C-alpha cells in the first residue's frame, strides 16, 4: 500500500498527523508532498499549527468538512 493511501486511511479515521507521526508510522519523509497529492485528488485535508514538546511549531493535518 502506498504512503499516500496509508495516510488517507489514517486521516479518514479522524486522526491528526504531524511530520514526525508520518515518519514513525509510515516511514514518510515528505508528508507535505503526500498531503498535496491528497488535496489534488479532492480530499478535504486541513492543517493547523501544532506546538511540539520541544516548543517547535509544525504543521498538523486532519480531515476537514
């Protein structure tokens, strides 16, 4: 199964994903590229800023309506 499909299935379950989550769960180094593919396919993927434990702000993606 492709990374894009795995990420889509994960988001469809109502879960949110950060780049570190994508790396750990799906061995995906380019989450933003996979999200772009999903958006191009018409999936309603939204993003928000997320502050990590170290204080860094990263993108966190989720399914919007």
